[in-house]
C-alpha cells in the first residue's frame, strides 16, 4: 500500500468515526474542564462523543465572539483527536505530509524551506516560487446577503473571474466578508468587483487581510 492509499484509508476511518460519534448521544465522555463549563452555566451538548459547551448563560454567541476579540477566551481542546505514528519510516512519512524538517527540530523549532521539496504538493509550490502565480487569495467586503462558498465573483464589467471559497457575516466588523482566488490583475486592495449571490448582483471591494488585525502576545526576548 503506497502513502497516498494510507492517507485515503486514514481519512475514511476518521470520517466514519466522526459520523458515528456525532450521532451517538449515550455515554458521553467528559473533558477535564467539564465541571468548569457546568459551573459557569455552559449549555452542554453532544459533540463527537463528548459533552461540550455550546454557549454559556447570559452570553450569546455574538457576545462570546466580541469577548474573545477584545479580551481572551479559553478553548477546551482536550476532546480533539491525537494520533501516534510509529515505525521505522514514521519520520519520513511525517515529513512527506508536512513541510517541517522534523529531523532538525530543536526546542520545538525548525522548518524546512519550501524550495527544498520532498512533501505533498511541493512541485506546484516550487513552480510558483520560481515564477509569479496566476491567482492570489484575496479578501472581499460586501453588504446585503452574505456570499457563501461557490458564489461567483464578477469583474466590474460583469465577467466571471472566480468563486468565493468561504464567506459570511463578521460579528466584529459588522459587515459581510469572504475570500476568493482571483487573477493577479484584479487582486489589488481597493479594486471594485461584483458578487452574484443567488439572484442578486452585489457591489464589493477587495480589502486587506487579515480582516481583523492580529493582536498576538509576544514575550520579550
């Protein structure tokens, strides 16, 4: 069995497992923070075989989103899947499915430059590194009904130039946002475009990403 077949097999098993646990409501597992969630008014629901908080009393999802952006939030990840890969070729396999130079890792650091290759999709990435890519991922700001995956992006004169990869209302910004891969010549910030959302053609604009500036904490060296 080659590496592609192994990946496909793993993916299949994970999907089957996720579907089962997503529908299974009996004997739910509890994370280490279960009591914390309950004591703070967490509305617990089944999620992938675990009892997880959907939201908290006196807090809407929008309120929680704003709190996360303006202050901080705790995300309970103890329910998430972990894999242990062993065997004489495990290191080579992991380097093949990622761009990390795992053999050179020291103190949690170390990355292989994309130009060195040896991982999935490296041929395409190396080709784009040598020359300019034909398309670029861009951010879009719009009003009216939100553009979802698959919505057509039109040039100012009405020609289809791409499709939305993901999109929806932004609780923080107060307007709709979306992303799409578009030709380089129409990817400049400020370019006026159009979106076809169902039967509506909406005016839109290319905006800078990330949509919301990051505020990561960086410790002093």
